[in-house]
């Protein structure tokens, strides 16, 4: 009997140990480090004298971002670049206030390389060209309200935030001051320089960095997707299409106008935006919740405008998909693993989760582009099509052959309305920087006033131009 009891005890210990290992499995880091990127150098006039060290001739390196990175074994191809919000640093992503794993570790376990940014004049990027005063004003309960965690001493109902005193203590102590004026141009230049250094990647923003994220993606084509948690300002729109300012109990939210050419750059990458709970549908008196009502509304207009021009953008309001209780910090709320899974699933859906040693994803990239092209043709979206079509492209129809300018005019005028293309079979061949795709389709089209349906073998030829594919030939061959 004693032997049996000891054996059962050992089995119990093994089971417990195995469960712990599954939850906190070994994480192998292949490479890690810290570096500064971007910034400028201030140099005082005169000549430096080391025997009489004065200001003259000395330098001051400023306005850089500081970046911590870890690359796991068997890493995926595209790294995740995490950018904090207002009053925050890399700690936003490193851990949670109650001590659980943050997004840094969660996504390292999913084999993504992770880069964490301290933006210029904040945290480890704190060296600034400006003299500044850091106010010592008690204001933490204000931020607890603004972040939709509590209203005064009352926590939000069923909030996904641990209510222990030590958790609140840790949360307050992660708030960090600015060591100079916040300068969007300085910040976006530094983050753009980071993508110049590391190449293609996925930008993940939070709150205050959300609007800066759009601007950085306009500057740098190495940003291949954006995941944004509760962007708070800086929503960009094409000139002439910016919505009116929105008023709330927390202040005025204004859109930002950019050139249409710049805006269209955002239509070339997938974008997803997440918002948490406790955001009212109608105006309320409490600044902490009403402030986010207008931001969610502006985000929906931003996404609608992206998609109007053929982009791929989406707003996910978590309560609407059954995930409730989230604050302004979904990445560190009690259900942060569930929130991370949403993001990971989206990355997989968009084909952004390839491993470094996986076969080229060009086939899928071309198939996705071809599919989008049929939708743009159906929508008569000549803005997106003009970006896709090579200026010297040829279009071969049953009734004639012509170039890009005429094809766009035909689509815009409705001379041929490619109403719906049902794609049955697709095959792709890649030859260096040239891709040929064959689509067997049933095309429902309106030619003149007549609606006709035909089966075609459509041959498309694409050529890589920098990081973009340009369609150089589109030929319709009718199938009998």
C-alpha cells in the first residue's frame, strides 16, 4: 500500500510539473539586444579643450528612439514592432501590472521577433534638445478614469483589471513623463529609421502612437501591416474628405488631412483596430468614457475611407464580438491572452505569419492581389486600379486591345462593368520579378445595357516594381 501511495504521489507531482511546463514552457531566444535609432546631433560652437572642459565644441545626441529586441529560435519572417502610448514606455508590452506575461513574451512564444520602442524624449529614449520641467502634480486618478479602469474609487463593472492594491501600485508606477515637447515629426522619423534598419515588419501601436503609426506607414513602405489598440488621435483622411471635428466631454477630436497620394499608401497594407469596453454610444458626462466615444466613431470613418479606396481595414469593438470588460489596455488586461489570440489569428488570416525558412509567399501575395483587383473592377474603383496598372499595360478583350488610360476610362464610365467574377481555378508561376496568373472565371458583366455571363481563361502578368506589383497585361480568352 505504501508503494502505491508513493507512486500516486509521484504521478501527481509529474502531472503538476507537466501542467506548469505547458503554461510556462521553455522559451529559446536566439538573439537579443538594445540600440538607438534615428535622432540628431547638436554641436556647440568652438573647439573642445579636454584640459578645460567647457560647452564649446562638445556634442549632444538627441531625439533618438531606443529599441529593445529579442528574436526567438525558429523565428517568423516578419517581426512585430510595438510602440507605446501616452505616458507609457516599453513596459506597456513587457508585462502586466499584476505580474503576468505581456505581449512581448506571448508573441515570442508564438515565434515572432519582437522589437519594443521607447519613443524619443520618453523612457530610455529620453535625451532631448529642449530644457524641460517635469511637473510633480498628483493626477493618477484622472488617468485611471481616462483609461476606463475606474471612475473615482469605483471600478468599472466586471472590468478586466486586477483590483489588488499592489496591482494598482504597479500600474501607477509605469506612467512616465516626457523629457521635452512631444514632436510627431521627430517620433515618426525615428520609427521610420527603425524600419529602414530592420526591413519589413508589422507595426503594433497603442493609443497616442496610433495616429503616428499611420504617418510612419506613409513614410516607410517597409511597414507591411498595422495593428492598433485604441488609437486616440491623428486619424488621417485625404484632403477634402476629413470629417468635422467631434466634441466630447473629454475635449475636441480633429481629423488630419493628408494628400490623396499619401493616403492611398495606407490602402496597400492590412490594418486592424481594436477598442475595448465601457465606450458609450451616445454622449455622456464622464470624460473618461465619452472621450472614447468620438475616437471610436472617428476610427470607423477612417476605416470606411480606407476601404472606399480599395484598402483592407477593420475596426473590432470587442464587446460587439462578445469580449467584455476590457480597458484602454487590452494587451495587459486579465484576458490579454485572448486578446493576443485575436491578433495572432488576424496575422495568420492575412498571411503575415510565415516563418523565415518557409517557401516564398509570392504565390499567395499575387492571388490576393488578383482577387482584390476583381473587386475593384466590380466597384469601379479606378483610384486603386490606377495604382495597380502599369502605365504601359495592355488589355486584351474579345472586342479589342487597348492601354491603361482607356481601360480605366471604360471602367469608370461603365462601358464595361465587371459586375461579378466567380473564380473557379487559379494557378501562378513566378519568374524572377515577373508573375503570371491564370484565372478560370465566370464573369457577369454589363456591356452597354446588356448583362452577359461568360466563362473565360484570364491571363494576368505582373511585374515587381520596388515592393509593389504592377499589372502589365490582362487577357480574356473565352472558354467554349
